[in-house]
């Protein structure tokens, strides 16, 4: 069975509950690569400046480097079930956020629920909804 996470996902802000004053991941693309997957994230930071990051690794619970200008520099994915990954992001070895990314049964919607502590020390909890692009 094909991995339902693969493909491009566009943020649906109207269906999302995002913490004010934080950046947003506007487009996220998952692609299968040898021995894992590649995740490309494009968005904007809290000031509206463009952000871009690329993560390559496996959903094996190990932290792999995120290259780019996102608020984290490493991420670890784990398989929860056929439609859900657990995600932990880190910056300088310290946890930034933790949560899940789940694909709907029809494969048309991706829901990301993350909570953590922003760079300014404020706690956050986001629920981002993405449509298959």
C-alpha cells in the first residue's frame, strides 16, 4: 500500500487553529527516497519572511538534521499507524515541539497537532489542517 503522507500539502488557514505571533508552514511536501523520506517545508516566520527547510531521514524515532531556516534544526519521526506519524522537533538538542501528523481516511486532508515552547519561551499549541495539493 502506498504511504498516504507522500505528496504536497497546502495549509488551509480557515480550518487551522494557529497560535498568534508564530510562523506558519504554508506548503509541506513528502517524497519517498532510498532508505526513508524527504520532507520539504516552505512557509513564513512570525515577521512574514519566507522560511524553507529540508529534512531527510526515516520514521525510526531517531533525530535527523533539518537544513534551512526553520525554528528547529532536527526532527524525529515515528510510525504510530498507517495514517499517523509522531513528530518531535529540536533546536540545539533541546525539544521544541511534539505532536502528530495524521492523514484522513480519504487521503485528502492532513492534520498536524503540535505543542511546545517557542524561541521566546512562550508555550504554544497548534492544529494545522492541510489539503492535498
